[in-house]
């Protein structure tokens, strides 16, 4: 999923989907256009990741 600023990717196992993705990527295209730093791995971005994940789930067509 893309917003004006971020790219959010949630990796899920489609053979056995769960509420939790097994990996998440978040990149800030304003500060990191080459996607070198995954913000999802940094504790200080927990709130941002949660907001993006909620937005993704609200628009997701995957059934968990």
C-alpha cells in the first residue's frame, strides 16, 4: 500500500493467513526514496506502523 509519503508492505502466508503478517516493511519516500531503511524494524516508529497497518486492514481484500 502507498500513501503520499510511505510504502507499507505486509507479508502474509496466503496458504494459512493469520491476523499477524510474518514481516512488515515501511519506507519513507520523503526521506528515503531508495528504500534503504525499513522503519518497521525501528521501535520509535511503532505508532506509525500501527496506523499504516490499520489503514491497510481497512482496505484489504484478504480474509484473515
